[in-house]
C-alpha cells in the first residue's frame, strides 16, 4: 500500500508542525536558503529546518503555494520567508540573494533541491529534453552558488548541500539525461569542495533513493510503474518519504557535521541495485 508524504502543505497531505523547544534546534538561528520548496522533498526540507529553528528562505515559481507554505510555518512558530525566484533566471537569483542579505546580512547554508525528472528512451529523447535536465540540475545550481559562495568566503564559513541522486551512481533505463545531470552535480560538488574548503565552506551532496513524491505517486495513491518493486531491493523494506531525506539534510547542515565535507550522503535505505 502506498505511503503518502509526511509533509505537503498544499492541502493533500498534512502533518502537524512540531517546533523544537528554544535552545534545542539542530540549526537554530542559521540563515538557510532552499530552492524548489513548493513541493516534494524541497518542501519537506524547508519545514524540517523551520522546526529546528532555522531562519528559512524558500524559493520557487509558484507564488500562491509558496506564500501558503510561508504563512503556515510562521503561524505555527517558525520563521520563514518565501521569495519567488526561477532557478533558470540568474537575475532573479541575484535579486533573491540580495533580499536575504538585506534582511539577515549573512547566509549560513544553501540547499539546491530544485529539479525534476524526465524518463524517456534515449532514441525518443530530444535535444531540448537534454538541456532541460542539464540546466535545472547543473546551470541552476551554478547560479545560486555563484551568488552565495562569495558571501560565504567573506564570512569564512558556510555550508552548501546539493541534491544529487542515486541515479548519479546507479544507472537505470529510460533516464539517461537525468543520470547524466545528477552525476555532474556530484562531481562538480566534489571539485568545489576542494576549491572552497580552505575558506571554511563545506560542500556536500545528498543522494535520495526511492522516495515517495508527486513524481512517483499518482493522485489515487498508486505508484508509477516500476517504483513499487524497488522495495524488494531495499533492506529496510520501505520506500523513503520526504521527511526521511529532510532529517538527513538538517544533520548535514548542522554543527554536528562540522568536519564532514566532500561527502555524497546516500539516503536510500541501503538499496542494493
């Protein structure tokens, strides 16, 4: 039976918001920018950071949903700001970062989670589809890092978490462009870790495994073809839900992982395929 997402503030799946007691948030007080927060994993990451008392800046391209999510978090004791910014538009990213700096005068963590998936047979794929995957999972990540990393250098501190995927290291059929783009994120992040480590900036990747989101679950609760069967290869014998990924991301951004850098963290239940 399908397990629905833990967090979806858009009205489909609702879970109570549990703000941590003051002084006990894993990322309390940290200024965190998270891209792609109007659905799926990115949305759950934003909620989890707010629960752990971060100052959360959420970005996306659905202003009504973003404002609803922002208000939900703030009405329940968190601190969140939604800024409508298209990850494909560098000017919008630049303006978003400027707005964050005007309000907080620092950026502690950048989380690049914006993205989507195209599953298609190679011979049926188009050049436009190739560039869509490379742009959202590559160039868009560069846009945010080009704006944020110089700020972190001046601070001599910071953490960048880029979303890769199990697809970066585990090839599969019907998603050659997605695997190509995610592998690129992984390698780029490792290169940047070497370049920016001396500035006390940690750059890590998170690679989710089979996760229940709107991309893998139909509106009737059933899974897309092939997804349900993956559970047979997961030692924990369940698919991930977005909250599973969000908890790992919070730890990676916290001071508990202060000496963790250049990591590709697989959050996949130990999948063996």
